[in-house]
């Protein structure tokens, strides 16, 4: 199966009030960001390349795996993070012949950002914030977006819901070698009770995490 290749991205140069190039991702070094930078989002358009990356990921996954592509807006209602305005695009990917493969949904916002809903309980926002203080770099965000999405397709994503715990909702991603590379937990605030009940039943049937998506018949192993 051909490997995913990131498309060539157009990365505009942004300058501050003095005319100096803004080195996003390396603005503050080891220093604390200025207090007033937390309320500033000077160039949100710098994240537009994330839409290009997400679209390329969708095309790759549809070509490489036996999944069905849909545009049902339903996943938007399940996002833990509420959107300020309707999304500009929604794409859902569901494995055809593998009930234990995690579904994915891509939500493209006008900000521009990309939110990915993975499995039954988790969504990940790229970028997480976007303000000048957080100083997120678009190429690093693209890399993280790709890494998470491909991990889901390759069966390297796990979720859990541990009822009664202070932070009952958790996830873990593993690297290609099987070693855990990212994990986290959160409260259940904002989740409807019915959704948590269904998620608990679903995840209980997946003791080893979500399965690898089936590849298309015309793809080499």
C-alpha cells in the first residue's frame, strides 16, 4: 500500500508591527508569553493549510482502505468543543467490513481549523487554541493531525470510559512499534448520559482497542 504523502503547502510569511517576520512556534523561547498575547489571534489564516492536509488525508484513506465516505453533519453535534459557527465541510469515514474499526469524522471550520472526531468519545482540535500566546506552528499541527488520523486507521487508538473515576474518559495512541506515544484523560462534563452508556458498552467489547481498518482489495499488503 502506498504511503501517505503530505501535499505541498503554501505557507505565507507574516510580519509584526515593526515589519519583522513572525517565527510562529518559536516566538517566546523559554520566556513566558506577554500577558496581552493571550487575548490576541492576529493571523488565524495561517492555519488554512490544515484544511489542505485534512483533505489529502481523506483522499488517501478512501483510496487505501475499505471505507465509505459520507457528509452527514451529525458528528458536529457530538463534539465536546462547541463551534461558534456552522462548519464549512464535514466528512465521515466508516470501515465497511470491520465493525471494530474506529469511525472518523473531519469537521472543517471557517476559523480555519480542523476538528477530528475519533471513535465514540474523543475529538481533537487542530489547532487547540490559535492565540498568539500559544504560538502554535502550522507544520507541527499538520504533523500531529496526520499522526493521529493514521494511528486510528492503523488500529493504534484506544479509548476507555471508567464510570465513577474523577476523569473517567481516556484515550491512548501507540506508535508504529506498539509503544504508547500519547495518552490523556478528562471529565465527563458535557457528555450526555445516553452517549456515555452506549460508549461504555461499545468499548467494553474492545479490550485491545480499536481494530485496524481493512485495506482495499487492490492494495498490496
